[in-house]
C-alpha cells in the first residue's frame, strides 16, 4: 500500500510539472491527455503569470476552462477538478495568501462548502457563470459570462451585483449607452408578432434559478393551470428547460401529460410569434421580454420587479422602474462579458448607436 501511495505521488508530481509546460498544456486542451495526469489542478493558459490575481476555480466543467480563462484575464486561474480533496485545496490557499476563489455556478457548491468549513475568510469568494443569454445572429455567436462579487444573478433569494447595478446606475445620464442598447435589441432579438400561442416555460428542478429557490419555486403544473385559466381561448404551448441531460426524457414525458411541448429547435421561432409568456424564473423569459413579448413571472427572476413584467411574486429589494433598454444595458453591457472567437468584446461592439432622443 505504501509503494502504491508513493507511486501515485510521483505520477501527480510529474503531471503537475507537465501541466505547467505551455506546449503540453495546449495538447492537453485538445486531447485531454493530461486530464488524469495533472493531479486534479491545472493552470489556465490564456491568463498567464502576468495576471495580477491568483485564483482557484471550483466546479467549472472542463469544456468551459478555456473560455473562462479568456473571459476573466485579471486572474491567473488554477482549475480544480471535483476529485481533488479539500485538504489539498486548503493547502494551496495556505501556500498562497490572498488567493481568490472563483465559484462556478451551482456546481461549485459542495467544494466551496467544504473549504468554508475549514475557515477561508481571508480568501475572497467571487461567483462566475454563463451570462443569462448569448448574443446570436446569422453572422456570429457571442458567448456570455459574468463575474459577481455578491452572489449569482439566478439566485432570487439574495442580492447580486446585477441587482445593485439595476437599482442604482444612472442610466438617464448615459443616453449613448441606451441608444446603443436599443439598437442591439432591435438587431439581435426579432420583435414578436404577438399572434401565436401562449408559451409556458417549464423548468426542471435542476435549472439553477429553481435549484436556488428550492421548495419555494413555483410548481410547473400550477404555472400551466394559471396560463390556461387566464387565456381560455388561446393555444397553450409548453417549453422545456432542463439543464441535466440525464433527466431530459423523463421531464419531457411529465410535461407531455400537461399539454403540447415544443421541440427545442422550434423555440426561437416560437418566441417570434408568442402572444404571452408565463415563466417562474427561467432565463428564457428575459429573451422573450427583449422580443417585446408580455411576460408573467412567478419566481422573482433577475428581470422581474423593474416595471417591465407582470409579477405575481414581488421582490421588495427592487424598487425602481426601468425602460427595456436600461434593463438590457445593465444585464448585457455593464454586467455581462462576451467572447467573440476567444476575444473579449462589449455586447454593443460593432453596433451603430441610434441618435439619442
């Protein structure tokens, strides 16, 4: 047993050394040859030693490592696999005082909780995740990411940096920002004809906003019944939101008992015709709102409470009325970060702003 442990330590040490070699690291990103030789910790390649702040990244899936590395260049990131023991992560923090922790969405929760139980108050915890939506058109795809010092925008139980921005930023003093965002909305989000069915967005419990809300999250069946009762003469179409692939089939079977379920590929076109959208807290409601669709919310999503949605559950922390352009500017420009072909760009880069009115 002692020999086996000694051999494992040598393999881990060799793997750590190889993972720091730029050439081999590049090979590892393409082939995953180093995935079991890096000891469960590997440095990102894009933000190198010149990055001013060292950080451990917890919970991030391997396929997102390169994008995360490029989206947050202020950190020299050490990506930590789920298999890494708490003691090893803690030792890494002790050896490097001031190291930050970047927690990826809900996936970082278990590792973060174990670290916090050891006492890490001297190490700031920041939250990183995918942005509420990507910016997609026929010409390009901008992948969105967010960094939050306070919490996660999808957790309606607590405030986030996004909520602070939307509550306090002086949008009226920045007409050029609002004009550029208005153009962004018009060019990226087709206006709904409002002549189609009523859409009910049905979240699986694994969707992050539902996961954070727990037992307080509205029930899908109640949401469908509300939409049906309030729109007795309208066609009702259900849209499935289920991040976990293993639960897709069972979740869809459950939804089919409640009504007609739209195939995933039909959802973008469906939103260009929808007459109204009912949603608990899914990000898809924000997409519908940008397309001019009336949105009814039941779960306090980040886009609710600003006077733009029909909210059945109030969010007392949000005490301001915003225009759609101001909401979008806060979410997409001031809060979100976007990657185009691996390079950071503004959401409104390349957008010719309309003259301020």
